[in-house]
């Protein structure tokens, strides 16, 4: 009898343990399942939040301004001299030279003397006089020189200011003309920039280089500029006084069309709007917009957006300009 009771107790204990284990398994399974559901819901919520997250962008307000395109060419400084030659009216020997280069003379001043005497004949020494007033630009005679009648002994004139000479490719003939602007620097003073204006356009195209000769008057010449200096010049080939331009990097394409994205406000929030544009002239960093963009539009210049993207403008000071 006692043995039977003992067996019943053991069976009872085993059953209780089994029930407890099963109950624990059920609790664990329910707990894990709920956790998975919660995790799935949490992931959905996170995705929805990501979709609503604004993209940080920088904008630039479209404003008409002066836009120029420049092309770099090499040039040389030269002196455009207008001079008069002074010649002897008799043949003979130069016996005296009374001037040197750089001297200033007046019309009628003696610049040299020539002895027209020949063997067996004596003649009075003849004065050679300046026919104009000005600076002696060159002296071509020396004492003892035999000269013919009409030979040039010196030249006198008024040296002009330095000019900039350039040979520019013929394709720019329609863009560079008299009055076109340029700026240039020298190798000696690269930090100093000078301005110049075109005053002469050549009348022929070089068959070897396909270039045209140009002359530019220097507007702000100083003592640093010397004849013969090699310079680097930027010549204006296009100018628009009221152009709307954007950074070239802001432009992209959509279905093979040129587009920009602008910031559009709606109930205090900004979204990206795609606009189709027509490009004009471009330089190294900016592009002129001919159509599709209006003055005051906020062009997105930095930030990856698509049509309708919610955006956050990180430079709001640009909006208030």
C-alpha cells in the first residue's frame, strides 16, 4: 500500500513538472511572437519617418547681374610711334651729330651737319634741321659716314603710350571688336592687373596661324610696364548686363532635357520643384539661363533632391535677400 502511494506521488510530481514546462514554453512563445510583431511595427514606423525626413539643401536666389565670358590669350607690349624722318638734302660726309636718342628738338633745330665737298671742290658745310618738333626716336648717322642725298639721319616724333598687341584666332572676330574690354598681367608683376580696350582690328587673317592682329589701348599704364613685355590677357568675348546665371554644377538633365530644381514654399514648408530651362553662354563655373527661371527663384545648388522632395534650407539668409 505504501509502495503504491509512493508511485502516485512520483507520477504527480512528473506531471506537475511537465505542466510547468509546457506553461513556460507557451509563455516564452507568446512573448517572442509579440516581440516580433512589435519589431515589425517599429520598422514600419521607422520607414515612414524616413520618408518624411527633409533633405538639407543650399539655395541661391536668381538675380539679374552682369555676366561676362573671357578667353585667355598671350600678348606683347609695344610702342606705337608716329615719326618723321630727317634727311640730308645733299650727298657728302657727316661731320657732326648734335642729338642723341631721347632728346627733345623743335622744328628748325640742327640735328646734324654734312660736308658736301668733293676732291678738288670745297663747299660750305650744310646743316640738317628737324622738320617737326618732338622727341628724337632714332639716330641713324655717325661722324665720317658717307651719305647720299635724301638719306635719313634721324627720326623725330611723339612716342605714344604703350599698347597691347595680340594675335587672336579668327573665330573670335564676331565677338572681339573695337571697344572690346580686356585685362592683363605681366610675368614681372602677376598680382597687378591692368585694363585695356581694343582700338584696332586687323584687316586680314594670317594664312599660317589663322589669327587676326589686334591692338588694345592700356587704360591704367604705369612705370612698371615696359616695351617688349610678354603678358597674359583675358579678353571679354561675351557680356550681358542683366543675365540670370546659376552654378553649372546645379544643372542636371531629365529625359534628355536641361533642368534645375528650385525651392517652392507651401504652408511654411519647402519642397523641391523641377523646372525645365534653356541654357545660354557658360564660363568656367557659371551658366547663363535664357528661359525657365525667374528673378527671385530659389535655385537648389547643393543637395540631392527629386521632384517633390521635402527640403530644409541650411542657408536661410539667402531667402531673405
